[in-house]
C-alpha cells in the first residue's frame, strides 16, 4: 500500500502530467498518419527521456504508445487506411459507416471503445500481471503454431461475402510471406537476387498499398467512370463520443477487451491477431452477423477495444519476464533499461514505487487519450470537407514519402504500388484485402514455429496434439472452421 501512495506522488505532479499528455498527443498524430508506426513514435521520443525520472520518462512513452494505437482508427475510419496494423479490422466497418455520412458516429464509437479497452487492460496489468505472464511463458513453438493456425482460420470469418474467396486471399498472403530468407535453413526463396527482398516483403508497403493506394485507384475509377459513386459526396454528421451506443454492446466490449489483453500477453502474437479474433468472436455472438462489414457498430467496438487492450497485455511479459512482445514494447523496454531498471521477476520487489507509478501513468495516459480525442474529433472529421480528388492526391504523396523514408529504398515504393494494383482488383472482385494482410503477418510465425517444433521433437508431428494448449487451439480452430462452413451453407440455402 505504501508503494502505491508513493507512486501517486510521483505521477500527480503538473510537469509529469504535462509530459504524459504531450506524449499521448504526439502518439495520436503519428498513429493517424499512414506509414508512421507506434514503435517509430516511441523511438523518436526515447532520447528525451534520458534526463527524466523513470516514472516521467516511461509515462511519456506509454502515452505515445496508447495514442499511436488509438490514432490508427482515425485514418482507418476516414480514409480506409489503417494507421497501424492493428487497425486493419477497424476499416471493415468504420469506413463503410463513414461513407454513409456517419464519420462522426464511427469515430465516436472508436473513442469510447479504445478508452474502455485501454482501461480494462490497465486494471488487469495492475492486478494480474504475474499469473498472466506465467501462463504466457508456457507457450513454445507448438503453441505458437497452433495460435497462428487459429488466426488463419479467422480469414474464413472476416471474408463476409465468400468463404472461398476469403481463403484464396489468405493464401495469397501466405505465399507472399514465403519470399525472403528461409527462417531455419537460411537459403534465399523467390528473391530473384534482389537484395531488398532478402528479409522478406516489408509489411508497411504491403499495408499501405493494399489499403491506401487501392482506395486511391478505386476513387479515380469512380470519379472518371460513367457513373460517379453516390458515396463520393462528403457528408457530415454530429461528431462526439458515443457512450450509450457503445456501452449498449457491453458483451462485445467485455469479450474483446479480454481477448486483446490475453493476446497482448503472448509475446509475438501481435495486435492484428487480437483485433481479428475479437472481430470474429463478436460476429459469432451477434444476432445480426450479416451486418458486419457494412458499417456495423459491433465490428468497430470489437476491433478498437481489443487493439487498445492489447497495449496493457503486451506490458505484462515485458515488465515481469523481460520479454518484449513486439517492436513497440521492445523500444519501451529499452527506455526502461536506460533508466537503470531491469525488467524481470525482481522488478516488483526492487522498484515497487516506480513500477506502480508506471501502472498509474498508464491509467493517466488512457485518460489523456480519451480527452484529446474527445476535443479533437471535430478537427478529425474536417478531413472529409477536403475535395476528394485533392485528398486522394495528398494521400498518395504522403504514402510514397512515408514508405520511402522507412529504409530509403525506392523498391519499397514500387512494392507499395504493386500491392495497390493487387488490392484494387481483390476489392473489385470481392476477395478483400484484410485476409491478405492476415496471411502475410501470420505466415512467418506459423512456418518458423512448426519447423522449430518438429526440430525439437525429432520430426514427431504428435507434438502438436500432445501439448494441451496447442491441442486446444487446434480443436477450437477446427470447430470455428466447421461452424463457418455450416453458417455459410445455411445462409446460401435460406437465400435460394
């Protein structure tokens, strides 16, 4: 109790609160800009923390992380461009809602869902960090492969129009994921002696190409086509947080926040898996699953509450085990070590007041995220008042600059444009682009872990079913697949 009281004194000072608020604002801005990631935002601020007290410095970095993840929903809603990979699922319903002239409503739901998901994970982080981290530590290669299979099965559910087309799009993502250097043998695959492909296809050009460039191409075709699309009109609605509408779907909020926190606590799982799992679960729980993908609030709530809950979950293995889950938490851990604090099991006993101060700073960062978005929502929707043809030109320009700036490699720009063309045709023929991204993200995880599992078991495939956690994931995956097939067949029969 004494540590908590001391921690409150460390956080609630005007200059500490100001720094946390500033980090959150910068994170929101960078998260909303395509091509700028949460890890990049944290890395930019990391040098500023050198002379700061630990709680102040970590509070600023945590605010940046919270803001970046929440900011990804802004461009996902208004432009169909996920600001971060975890916002891909948000585009499925938020953008169609915005195209109906309800951008303010969509952003309002995003704001409330993000806040509730973030606060939920902060509570779990404060109360249950050690036991959850102990569970996450039980994951070996077999469990990670089974989790990847579970994520790949979700492809069948997020492809709302056709199960076969969704699976084909997912397989395209898996095939693209095989490009690069073999993760185990170290040989080159499908690189055609191109040095830029040695490390595989960069996710950022693929993400921006499939969503941003394909949307630009679609708008150009609509604009110059024989019939202009009705949704090209930039309509506006009342922009404010939608508390009652969001809380009305409390079951989706609760389940998605739990899923996001658990997936976040599993190192390497990633935000995309969490948001898609939550989206799929919400769709299965819903009384109107056919509305998902058309601008349904439950789809937005599931994605946004999950990917913000993931932040608190990802801090659990980082703080208790010293294992960063992904790039952003790896940079965060670097910031903690710069302060002379080593993450691990002894962190809570050796630096009690500091670690509890970091927990409280995480709560405060989520509150700042809510307030900044609350007052900024009126500014966000002004984007829709920019003429569409000018907006698309600006988006394309910023995409090219952002992709090139990552590695200063012009090949990434060509890659982005190629994915843009691919995304345009996938959307035009109802294959969808979300399954491609999911396949691209999960492909390397699945491949590397199944090969490690087989190496450790001397080629014995039974390792996948003799380990309890792996078996559960595989059984649930099979159940999900059969349920989706049955649901699709029932809908087809009812329409015929």
